[in-house]
């Protein structure tokens, strides 16, 4: 059986086309036509990826994404929408989304985005431990919770994944290209160095005592970033 996806969409013609095509590509697709329907399905079932339209009769895909992340669910999320203004891209990322594709889109591009996210999630995680601990930071990989000096940090999905990549490689420089490849599909329209810089800045604001003089998340100019353990 293929990966199980949930599509939140109210356009019947698009639903029919996607259901036929994604099934043909080996995906198992379930449909929710309203925010209420989608949340009921998510409560009852486990999905490998969510495809969320933004504008719906009873709310937005952003609302679904925010609620899913609030519950600690790190399922990959792609927004499908005709809204391509930058503010909506940023809103989608801030609500915890992983990718954003605008209508009309090519099915092949959508499938490549889906597969890229599923590959990333499917990368084997260390089995010897359910936590990453480095100095004063602790990451619970099962619940996706991050503690800094015993205090719970509120991170978006992308910020959490970025932090995991850096802490797993603590003491080593991780190139920007490797980080982008780990976190997002390189073909993504909004994926660039500027996007990564925004997430690094936001992480510093949440992690560092003085974000303008970071002790943990260090920039190695011309290469990438390095996570340093700070000994108190």
C-alpha cells in the first residue's frame, strides 16, 4: 500500500483530477472538503502527508496546520493555493508548513515535492536514543519538544528540523546547501539562502541570550553554520 495522504480541498474538479492522478502514482488519498471534516479525519487517522488548500468555506488551511502543529504532530504539510503573494508564503511557513505550491501546477511537480518531503521524513533516525542532548539544550525526538536550560521552546516545524540538523552535527560546520537539502525540496519556489537566513535569525532570537552575539548557532562565513556546545 502506498503512502496515505489527506487532501483538504473544496474544488470538486480539482479533487477528481488529483484523486485519479495520485492514485495512479501509488498514493492513497482521502478527502476533506472543509476544515471541520479535515480535523475530524486527522483525529481518527494517521497520515504520511497533508495537502491543504488555503481558502475553504469554514476557515483556512493555515488554521488546520497551526492546530496540527499545536498538538505536536510533525506530519509533512504542503499548501495548495491560487494565492501566490509573498505574505501568504510567509504565513504558510510560519504556521508550520513545509512547502507551498500555487495553482495551476503540474502534477509531476506536485508528486516530486510530495516524494521529496516523504524521503526526508523517512530518513532513519538514530535508534539508540530518543533524545538529542548537547550542553544546555535537549531535544525529545518522540514528542518533538525542545528544552533550553529546562524551559520549553516554541518552535515552528521548520525551525525544529533546522535545529535537529545542527545539533546532530554539533561541533561540525554544516553547509547551507546540505541544510537546504535536508529541510526543503531544492526545486521549491521560495527556497533560497534568504529563507534559510530568516530561520537562522528566528532560531537565534529564541535560543541565544544575545542574538546579535550568538554563542550556540555560529555563522561560518562562506560555508554554513555550526552548533557549539556552551559550557556554563
